[in-house]
C-alpha cells in the first residue's frame, strides 16, 4: 500500500467512524426516544437558565437531526464540508449546554468527536479520495 492509499484509508476511516458515532446518536434521539422525550430527559433543566424555551426546543431538534443527517452524509462522503461545519456547531452547542448546567468534568463524549472532526477538517481535501463528492464532481472524460 503506497502513502496516498494509506492517507486515503486513514481519512476514510476517521470520516466513517465519526459519521457512525453521530448517526447513531441522532438515530437514538429521533427514533428510539423521540425528540420530545429527549427534551424532557436532557433539555428540560435548561428552562431554569436564562435561555428562552423556544431556543431550547430548537436546540433539541437541531442537535438530533444534524447528528443523524450529517452522520449519514459523512459516511457516504456527500456534502462533507457542509456536514462538518454543522457538526462543529453541534459540538460547540453541546459543550456550552453541558457547561451551563454544571462544570464540564466529564469530556468523554465530546473529546473523541472533536478530535475526529478536527482531524478531518485539518487534512488536505485531496487526501479524502473515496467519497461521493469526488465521484459526482469528477470531470466528464467524454466532454
């Protein structure tokens, strides 16, 4: 295996692993529990803060659907940059929320996602060769 293939394999692994982590998180929120149940389990306490209720509800829906949809997009490699930026916002919102209610001592869920996300963002785009974005934007050889 040459260096280009090794790099492409590493980026594919990081992208798909991050996608699986997020898609399963979103799937659980939307289909296993439903967003209203997730709201009552995890978001209701934010009503005691300065945040308006509409923003808390919006955040519950945003994080649930962004994790599901962007996780899927990362796995298949479609709209990768767009998905990554939405997930950056997701992680920032989640980290802020956890810190708002209590000191963030347990970062076991945030740090692995952040490291994978940063890895994918920092590596040159041409290293991520195996994805639908590249396939769909490949120049037409007959054209």
